[in-house]
């Protein structure tokens, strides 16, 4: 049957379709969505996870480096939270093993949300609707950073983007991509991009050196996985980013210094493969990469429960 | 019939139920919603209308004064955009006649979004989906500040909050509010609050002096309508704020210095009516005011079209 043919066809491809996660705790994810949008997770009362991972815009902020508390300039480009659950680890250098472990970071990071795990729990505890919702979700009263990050991570697991045109092609719909896009995919495979960008996330399943063949010049201070392992060999080794929704997550590279997708493709050819693509080759690969934009998560804008007289007040200034 | 009774009963009340606006251009409002959520309306690419009028949180930012471009401290408390279409004019001093006129202000205000009317139009023009949507909505190609603010205003007109418990009571559902809340309403009327807070918005239909009986002490520099009229008599005269959704729009007063609703009620008694309410009276009125929280606008989080290689880049720093 057609289904068998198409399944066997994508089984032999280095990229697999995105699937919706099966095991979501819906009420926990609904709580996590509220928390993801709640600026009271920051000291200022102004910044939420969604400020820097804007789900209206592909799950990142489209800035070179982020704006944090007090308009501090962040050290590195904000990666998308879309499909982050498919990553082998979190952050550019993979220093957090899980989404749950990751979520505690920005809350307490002084250049991001600048709050503390205790303060955030104290804030949420003063809000009756949150108290009730945590109790309902976790089966007993109590709000702490463990439960907060657990719920946020459950929400993030839902942020997958299935049904891209490329996935429909993988699944057997031969008209889902154009001949030129297909040619771009063939070139992507034949030139070796899939050595690093493969699997359902088209990346995010290995660490590799940026500048394998020719060095990448940047003023950015990040040095990659050496910060985690201490191994000199891990200097400039980064988690290979997902290329899912890459059309939406400009600017590119960990320093955000690469403005356009065509530039990123041309640079990858040079830096990682020692290959100078022609303009037409770059265009073809870029056209293919744009077929990786999937269905964006859609849901009603969450409504957040109001603070009370007991809620510690935000401190936006000073 | 019951309907006749209930209609005649609210006809004699100083407050009327909120009605949904009848004449919305849905496709224009849908475009306006995107613009309301689009941080590319700001120089930094980081601040949208929704940053300071967060529709997850009652349409304001719940800060004393706002955070604008470069984390500049704004001069005044951010009023809610909910039901703003019912106001006799926009801003605390009423200096903009319409929502459309208002919307041009923050875009170009250096302490808010810090962009310019030309730059924002230039940004949107480089985005094919926006070009197509403006053409479809306005019937001819072209994007300029007039169309941008027209669409935003159309979206804002939809941001009404009908069906509050108090409105259900007004419409004849005698169980929609408690006896204590009703007592609070009776006290609100009998003490004279409705002289200023009346109509469907429970305010927003007149200008009045803050500190009519006793002066209000504030370090805030705003002097109210004198800035518009130049009349000395208009010093400390402000647009009477709507009390719809007042539970959600803390902190209170134009300087945001009043943290709790109970405090705001007690102060209003003293400053405007020369009356010192007992704690129980304050509580009752506060309980009534909380029945004015209506159905919040709910809609799917808008998805924004991506920038292109031609889009002027955001300038978050410097
Ligand atoms: C001020 C901006 C900012 C805020 C606020 C913020 N993040 Fe991030 N986020 C970043 C940046 C920058 C990185 C990359 C940091 C790094 O790799 O060293 C990141 C990394 C991540 C990652 C890892 C993605 C990957 O592929 O490695 C996840 C997941 C994430 N953030 C989720 C969250 C959650 C959940 C919140 C709220 C609790 C949050 N972020 C708040 C800027 C922000
Ligand atoms: C040897 C591994 C490797 C190969 C081969 C490789 N990449 Fe990459 N790719 C990476 C790494 C690592 C990064 C992250 C670079 C950084 O730190 O900014 C990256 C980043 C990218 C980005 C930017 C992603 C983002 O979100 O910023 C694009 C686009 C990209 N690669 C496309 C390609 C294409 C197209 C090819 C083939 C021409 C290719 N890559 C080959 C490892 C590789
Ligand atoms: C940086 C914060 C900030 C941003 C961004 C912002 N506003 Fe405001 N908004 C305010 C403040 C503060 C006021 C009150 C100013 C005054 O009265 O002088 C206000 C007033 C208003 C009012 C008048 C409400 C009333 O009852 O008087 C409306 C309507 C409004 N804004 C809509 C918008 C729209 C639409 C945008 C985006 C185009 C926007 N705002 C962007 C902070 C902001
Ligand atoms: C003479 C006119 C007048 C009367 C009478 C009056 N108010 Fe007000 N009220 C105002 C004005 C003007 C403001 C705006 C004050 C400012 O500039 O911050 C206001 C503000 C408020 C606020 C804060 C709104 C916000 O969003 O910050 C509340 C709550 C309130 N009034 C409740 C009451 C109650 C309860 C009474 C009766 C006890 C009352 N008012 C009587 C004119 C009046
Ligand atoms: Ca646990
Ligand atoms: Ca990026
Ligand atoms: Ca307020
Ligand atoms: Mg809403």
C-alpha cells in the first residue's frame, strides 16, 4: 500500500517526521503554560519565558542576544523552545540535561529574570488560583521550584511542530515540496550536512565543533562545551541546533551575528565542510530548509490569576 | 415578563452592562491583533503593545510605572486597554480623542517603543504576509501609520469584558452577586462614588479633580488635564478611570502608588468625598468592585509572519 511505501521511504532518510508526544499530563501542561507566560517569575514583574521565547515568533526573540532584567545584554542568542524536548540536552553547550533542569536557570539568572527560586515560589503561593491548581495537578498542597519547573517542562514538551511540508513529503505526499526544494534536500544530504543535522529535529542530537574546516571569527565570549567538560578539545564545540522552523529563528549562530538564512547556509558549507557553494546552491538549500517550518503551537492566550494583597511586589527598578 | 422587569431595573441604575460592539470589521481587527502583539513595532524588536497592556493580566502591566525602551522608567501608570473604546478620550489627561489617534503615540515615544511612524511602516512593508493582509483589509496596497493605527484601534474595540457577575445581576440574575456585594454596591451609590464612576465603564466618561476634598500627595510630576487645556483649574484633573476589571489592574491611581484596592477605596472616600469609611465599609465596597471583573477577551495567541532579508534590523542596544 501507499502507506507502506512512504513509511519505508522515510525510514531510509536521515530526517524523520516530528511526532506529537504521547504522554502529556494535560493539566500539568496547562499550568506550565500559565507559568511560561507569567512575568511574575521575574524580579521586575515584566519578563516571562515568553519574552525571550516568543511563541508568536517561532519560540525565540529574533535578537542577536537577549534583553534581560534591567535591559542587560545577554551573552548568547536565544534558541527556540520549539521542539526543545527532542534535544539531547539543553543550552548551546548542553549544560542542562533536561527541560526541567533548564527551566530553573533563567528564573534565578541575574541577567535574565533576576529572581530567585524561593521568591518565585513565595509569589505564587500568595495567589489562591495557583495554590488550587498546583494542588490539583500534583495531588497535594505546595508550590516549590521542583513543581514549578516540572510544570513548565511539561508545557514545553507540547511545543512540537509537526506537519511541515517536508514531513508531509517524508510521509509520502510527493507534491508537498517543489522540485527545487527537493533538489536542495538532495544537495543538503550529498554535501554532508546530514552528518550533523539529522533525526526528527534535523539536529539537536550531537555536539560538534563550529569551524571544523575553517575557523569562525566572533567577538562572542562563549566557548561551548569546554565550559561543561573542561576538555580543551571541546573549545568551540556546540550542540548542533535543530533546523526545524529555521525560517523563524533568525538571526543565526550562537552569537546571533549571522542575519540571514542564506548567509548561514553559505557559512556552514565553508566552516564545516570546506565547500564554497554557488549562489544557486545556497538558494536551493535555503529553499529546502524553509520547508521545515511546521504547524506552530496554537492555544488561547492564557489568562493569569491576579496577585493579592499578600503578593510580594515586583521590583522593576533597582 | 422577567426580561422587561430586569431591563427596567438596570435602566434606573447608574451603571449599565457592557455590550459587545456591533460594528467590528473582523479582518481589520485580526490584523490589528497581530500588530498589537508584534514587537517589531518597537526600535528594540522587543516591546509590543502587549508588553505594557498584557492581555493575560487584565490589559495592563501591574507595575507602578511602565518599563520602556532601554528599561526607561515611564512617567505614569499604564491604564488597561480593556473597554478603552468606551472612554470619552484616551490617556489619563484625555489628550488623544480616539483609540486610533492614541495608538500612534507609544510607537514613536522615546521612553516607550522608541521607533518612528516611518520606520514601523518600512519594517512591515518588507514582510509579504503583512503586505497581503493590509491590501486585503484596506482594499488597496500600502502600509502607513494611518492604516496601522486604524487596525490596532479596531482590535482594541473588541477588547470588551461583558458578563461580569455585576452585569448578570443588572440583567436580572438576582443570585449573581452576594448580599454583601450588593450592600457594597448600595454604599457605593449612597456615598456618591457614582457621581464620577458611572455608565457602562463605571467611569471613563468625565474628568474630575483628584483630591477634591483633601489633597493627594504624590511625587509624580503629572498634573493632569492642565497639560491639555492650559487652565489652572485643570491641575490634578484626570480622566475618571473605568472600574471594570479593577481587581486585575493593580496598582492604582495615575502614579501607581496605591498597592491595594482596599487602600484605593479608602483613599477615594477621603480625597473625593471627605469621608472616612470604616474597615467594614471599605471591605464591602471592595467586594462589590470585584464583581465588575468580566469575561476576558480570549483568542488564540497570534502567529506573526517572519521578517525577511530586507527587513530593517532591530536596534535593542544603543
Ligand atoms: C532574558 C531572556 C530569556 C528569558 C527570560 C528566558 N530565556 Fe530561555 N534562553 C535564553 C537564552 C539566551 C538561552 C541560551 C542560553 C545558553 O545556551 O547558554 C536560553 C535557553 C533556553 C532553553 C534551551 C534551548 C536549547 O535548545 O538549548 C530552553 C528550553 C529555555 N531557554 C526555556 C526557558 C524558560 C522555560 C524560561 C522561563 C522560565 C526561559 N527560557 C526564560 C533567554 C531567555
Ligand atoms: C560537523 C557538524 C556540522 C555540519 C557538517 C553542518 N553543521 Fe550546521 N551547525 C553545526 C553547529 C555546531 C552549529 C551551531 C553553530 C553555532 O554555534 O552557532 C550549526 C548551525 C547551523 C545553522 C544555524 C542554526 C541556528 O539556529 O543558528 C544552520 C542554518 C546550519 N547549521 C545549516 C547547515 C547546513 C546547510 C549544512 C551543510 C552545508 C550544515 N549546517 C553542516 C554543525 C554542523
Ligand atoms: C512602554 C509601555 C507601553 C507600551 C509599549 C504601550 N503603552 Fe499604551 N500606555 C502606557 C502608559 C504608561 C499609558 C498612560 C499614558 C498617559 O496617560 O499619559 C498608556 C496609555 C494607553 C491607552 C489609553 C488608555 C486610557 O484609558 O487612557 C491605550 C488605549 C494604549 N495605551 C494602547 C497602547 C497601544 C495600542 C500600544 C502599542 C501601539 C501601546 N499602548 C504601547 C504604556 C505603554
Ligand atoms: C469627584 C470624582 C470622584 C469620586 C466622587 C470618586 N472617584 Fe474614584 N476616581 C476619580 C478619579 C479622578 C480617579 C483617578 C485618580 C488618579 O488620577 O489616580 C479615581 C480613581 C479611583 C480608583 C482607582 C482606579 C485605578 O484604576 O487606579 C478607584 C478604585 C476608585 N476611584 C474608586 C472610587 C470609589 C470607591 C469612590 C467612592 C468612595 C470613588 N472612587 C469616588 C474620581 C472620583
Ligand atoms: Ca517532583
Ligand atoms: Ca537564532
Ligand atoms: Ca493600574
Ligand atoms: Mg485575553
